[in-house]
């Protein structure tokens, strides 16, 4: 049996678990950080919670006799991706990053790409007063000192300091373009802030912003650690994980 650890917390990771579980010669263990209160659970074996840094992850991989790791975490989950790269390199366990493609600007978009959340916070004031903040609950504190009004959408409430003038909307995608347009109109949004998460689950807000001619502040993705193999399609990840010989 080939034992594969899928670092998850994403739709791709759940889809990957389904595909790998179909192969009787594979055991899949999916790992979640345990951040959200009611996570969407992958099929098969699941473990929840941090490993304890690089050391903890390396120990866990050894004890659980893992043959390969697919890091299918969210593109902005940079720490676990860095930890996986270091732990796998140390143990010579094959590692693949499955990272969905980012969104690309289309005609009519008014996108402003910035390096990080701090840069996004500096820019929003110049673009508008009523901000739709859709970066998840982590990192909301980067906007704590902003003077504008914020509609903050997240799955669970932020545990950090939020901007003083704000309203919290607890919702999980997918969202429709019509609903996003209506939401932005209702709250008279004049600037949208988002990570470049990619995928279909939360892309409707970008189409809505395009229709309403609202500027978008897009926080750039952190890079994948150098030397780590990455793919953007589920099929490619399945082929890699099921190849007769792992690299
Ligand atoms: P992160 O900053 O890269 O990781 C912080 C710590 O959380 C890691 O050092 C690790 O703790 C633990 N961790 C993260 N992902 C884990 C996993 N899949 N299994 C076990 N431990 C994990 O990660 P994050 O941005 O907080 O994201 C946490 C989870 O939420 C990830 O699974 C990610 O796919 C998902 N998610 C993140 C975002 C986002 O915008 N960042 C969006 C949607 C979903 P130890 O060092 O103790 O091992």
C-alpha cells in the first residue's frame, strides 16, 4: 500500500482525496489545520490540527510511514507549504504542491495588485471609503487602523482586531454573481479587497466588481518554495501520486 498525506483545507484537496481513494493500492490521509469550526471533511482518513512545525511534521511523516505528500493547501497557506518542503526534503519523501491557477484580469477589470495585506491596507483609502474585505478572517487586523467602513466576509468570526467601522458577514461560498452584485449595491461598496485565491467558489465577486466598475485590490500569492514541484490541475496531481515509481 502506498501511503499518501494530503495537506488539505481546500476544495482541490477534497477532490484529490476522492480520486486517490478510488485506487485500492493507496491509503490517503487528509490533514486539516482545524481552523474552521465546521470544516468540510474529505472522504477517508482525516487528522486535524497542526503538526508542531517542521520537526513535528517530519516526525509525523516517519511514524506514519508516509510515502508521498501532496500539499493541496490554500495558495496563501505559506507556512505549512514551507514546513512541508523542509520536512519532505529532510526525509527524502516526494512532495508535490497542487495549487489552483490564479484569477486573471479581463477587459473592464480595475485591478491593483499589491504585495501583501499591509500594502492593501495602505492602498484602499485612496480607492474608496466603503470596502468589501474578502480575505478570510486571518489578516483582518492589517486593516485595523483604516478609517473607511468595512464589510468583512468570512466563514468564522475573526479573532483579531477589526477596523472600528465594520460589519461582519459570516458566509461560505459558492456565491452567485447576481447575489454579489446585490450585496455590493446594498452596502454601496466602492472597493473590493481579495486574495488571488483562484477557483470558481468565490470568483463571482470579481465579475460583480467588473459589472459595477468597482476597483479591486488583489493581494499577490506567496511564492512556492524553490525546487518544489507544483501542478495546477487535479488530474496532474492524481497522475503524480499514482505513478508506478514516485520521483
Ligand atoms: P499557514 O499559515 O500556512 O499555517 C500555519 C500553521 O497551521 C502551520 O504551521 C501548521 O501548524 C498549521 N497548518 C496549516 N495547514 C495545515 C494542514 N492542512 N494540516 C495541519 N496543519 C496545518 O496556514 P493558514 O493560512 O492558517 O491555513 C490553514 C488551513 O486553512 C490550511 O489547511 C489551508 O489550506 C486552509 N485555508 C487557508 C486559507 C488562507 O487564506 N490562508 C483559505 C482557505 C483555506 P504546525 O506548524 O503546528 O504544523
